[in-house]
C-alpha cells in the first residue's frame, strides 16, 4: 500500500490529517505538484484526472478522492470514529462534511485557483471575476458556521470528525487565497484555534 501525496495541497493534507487522527501510517510517495509532477505518467496512469491524493493498495487497486480514501480507512480502523456514530451521528457528519466542502473549501479553492498568478497553468481558463465572486460566499458561510459553533464544540456536534478536518484545511487555505476570517466570527476563531492545536494538524 502507498499513498501518492501532494504536500501542502488541501486534499492530500486532508487525508494526512485524517490518518494522523487514526494513528495510521501509510508509506508516502511525494509528488511535486509545483513542478506539475501530478500530470506525469506516475500519477496519470493511476488517476486520469491527474489529481492527488491517490491510494494504491497491495493488489494494485487504486482509490482516488480524499473523502473516499478516508472512508476506506474508517472501515478498516473504525476507532476513533471520524464519520460519526449511529444513524443520526453519521448523517450529521455527512451533512456538515458536504457543507464544509461545497460552501467553504470549494469557494476558497475557486478564489485561489482563479486569482493567484501561479495557478494560470492549472486553471484554464482562469477567470479572476469568478475567483472574486467566491470570496464573499466563503465569508457568508463562515457567519452561518459561527452561529452553529456557539452551541457546540465541533462542526457536527460534540465529537471531532472529518467535517472539522475539512474546515481546518479550508480555513488554513484562506491565507494564500487572501481571504480573512471576520473578527466577529469569534466562535469560528475559537474552534479553529482548538483544532489547529491537535497534533494531527501538522500532518
């Protein structure tokens, strides 16, 4: 088993944080995305979409997409449960995971990919207006999240989950995307500081 890893990019990091929370070690194959190595044969033969991370199992089976990889490891190592417990708990984690992905991480990524000059070769066509349009979308969602976090410790309730991991990666990615968490989102800032202090956050 080996994990083709893309370093600081959001989705590879999301899997590494998840694995660190589980205490699972998987051999990493570093891929230099800055040098566009993810577009070369090693990755593209395993994932035609040329995206990372890519998990290759011992029998050659390939799993792509960060959440799919995390779900695979959740099934193999159910503790600690990062996709929720019971019907309701799992549904709430799934709900918030999708909200964090589509309303925050995707917006931050769009802002970065469509505005940052280094992304010109990656995002074709690069549409700066679309990047700018996504910045207020991210801020609007953070205000909604702030209201939720006023009454609970973590995004999906009382337990740390993959929804928190996605949120951590999204907010950390706001810095290169040049988006700032509003100062009045005190609950978001408290939550982000807390999950950033977990040992897994440095993975």
